[in-house]
């Protein structure tokens, strides 16, 4: 029979979870203050965003190659032209086929007045404007060009921010059943899927239209139960009917994963290696605030939701319910090893823009 944990008072819950959230905030702040993080951001800044049409072109070409077994990954990350890769001390490997995009063609125009009128004339190659003329570059057409993904290059190592690492091992006894019951009590069906490919490459997915929560089962039990806690956070906080959920997508992800950290930690399940880089990445995508400020701003909602979840669980807590601390040293060792975990739900891709997204109203589902 499952052991029953000692009940903690609301004040004890609040104090313990507030301390855990503070340690999460400090861990995020330490991560974004490091030189590795800064170098990675500087590297990513060199890759300008592609137009929607070019992003779609790249995706279609890559997906076709993926289906034929010619490439291992479902989507490119850092994409640049041949010469731009040379400027980063990396080279496109021999025999690689690039992705064809439409590159802008510009020309110089001169006019005696800056006004938009018929006085502008196109300058020829090497032609200089007359004295007093204003010169501007204008888009005059498009031309085919080729770009290459980072996976098609070699050379100097790429500076990267730490990536989430899937949890390994068994889940605390009874925790999956307790979380699943709460998901169902919220009116959502729980669906188990064979792999991330069935839910867009994610570990879990909350669909507000179909009222389904999906979790991939090709992970260890610990990773599955952590993912279920994350999705339960979305269910409780970010549905279309929740007025407080009109926010940036990054804030929603920070809240859901922070809740997963608290629920797991209260049962002795350390989620730091996944949660800290995941939370940091999404927090960094929120405009107008530092990652630390984003995490700090979620404290009240996260703590309150975690208390509600824990109060409804009849599971064995760690000791007196005190959540363990965060192991940033383990995260640093993982990052220093250079390993790249596979199958994790990553934060914002290098060229994706999440600014202004509102998960509560416009999004059908949250991961």
C-alpha cells in the first residue's frame, strides 16, 4: 500500500516552495551571467532571421530529405551562406547540398531630393551620384541562393547555451497516478503517445480544443512524470478561459516548468538538468525583461499552483516535505562535457520569433 505523507500547513508549503523558487531564480541568473551564455548569444546574433517564405522553403526541402533518410534531424537550426560560415571559422563540408532560398537583389538609386517621387534614378555599377544627390538602396528583385545548416559544416566549436537533459530512472511511487487524476479532474483526457514525432517533437502537449494532454512514453518514468506535471501546470494556468493567461508564450513555459520542478523536488525528483536550461531559454525569449525578472515575476502563480497540486496528492514526500536544492554543478559538468542530449523539447530555435504570442487565446496547444 502506498505510504501517506504528513500534511504540511499552507504556510509551510508557501515557505518551502518560495525558497525553492528563489533558488531557481538564482540558478537562472547564474546561467545567463556566464561567459558561455554570452558567447552563445553573440554567435546566434550573427544569423539574421529569414522571411516566412524562405523559412518555409528550407523546411520543405529539409523534410523531403528527412523522409528519404538523407538527413538525421527534423529541422535545421543555424542556417547561413557559404561565405558567412567562413567568417565564423567554420567550413561547409565537401559534398553537402544547400537549401535554396530567394535572396534579395538591391540596387542604388540617386535623387536630388529625399522625397518619394519620380526623380530617383538607378545608378550603374561603379557609378557615383552627382553632387548633392541623395543615395538609397532599394529592393529590385530576388535571386536564387543557397544556405547551409550548421550540421553541414565543421570547424571551430559552436558556443551553445546549456540544453535540457531528459531525466533518467524511476518516478516516485504514486506520483504519476496522482497527477493523472488531477489532469482528468480538470476535464482533460490523458493520451500516451509512442514518440515525440506524434506531438510535433515535444515531450508532452496540452490541447485546449480537444481537451487532451499527451505524453510520450519512449522516455524513462522520471521524465514522463516530470512532463505530466509540466502539462498539468499548463492545464491549470494557461487555458483559453483563464484571463491571467494572456501572456507571452515564454512566460507560460517558465511557469509550467517551474511547477514541474516544485512537484518533482517535493518528492525527491531532481529536475534541475532539464528545468534550469529550459526555463532560462524561454525566459530569455520574453521581450522587455531579463530572464531573471521573468522568473521572479512568476513566483506567486507558480507557488500557488504547486501548493494546489501537492495538497491533492496522496504520495510520499521527501522527509518533512522540504524540497532539495538545485545542483548547478551537475549542470555545469554536463555543459562542459559537450554532450548534446537528443529528444528533448528545446526552447526557442535560433531563428524563431515568439514575441507577442498569446498562448491563452490564439494557441491551440501548449507543449
